[in-house]
C-alpha cells in the first residue's frame, strides 16, 4: 500500500473530512480511499476490542475536542479516557471519521512495535 496516500487520507480523516472529499482532494478513486480505510479496520479491530473491552462510556468529546485530542501521539491517545470512551462507543461504526483517524494511528503504532 502507498504510505504517502495512506498518510494523506489519515490526515484528512483526522480533521473530519468525508471520503468523497478526500478522493477529490487527492485525485484518487473513492474505492481506493475506502479500501485503505477497510484495511485499517481489519488490522486494528482486535487491538481496539482488547483496549476497550467491557468499558462503560461516560463522556464523548465533541468534534472540536476530538480534532485537538487526535493531535497527540498514539501512546497518549490510547491512555486518554475521553478517547477510550469514544472508541468504546464508536468502534463498530465503520463510517466514523475520527475512528478512521484513530485506527490509522494505532496501525502505525502496532507496525512500529513489530519492528
């Protein structure tokens, strides 16, 4: 997979952009963007399930707060209670933009841990 395209897609998803707009902005097919996101879902779902297993959701951050929270590094993100609540609530929503951003960051984090 093209790492630069993945980074560009993630960057736009992290600022709450829809797939259609990302495809247009990056001059790629919508199917290509969706395939990238689908790969993130497949790679990160087991980790996310373990991370928030049996977690009770208390507080979901609003859009502006999510954008600022997602600027942190991945280790900080996966320890943040607001993000963990968000993941617990939205992890099965495969069209959620912020979940796609979180998945990308976790994918990179897991890839680095493998090396």
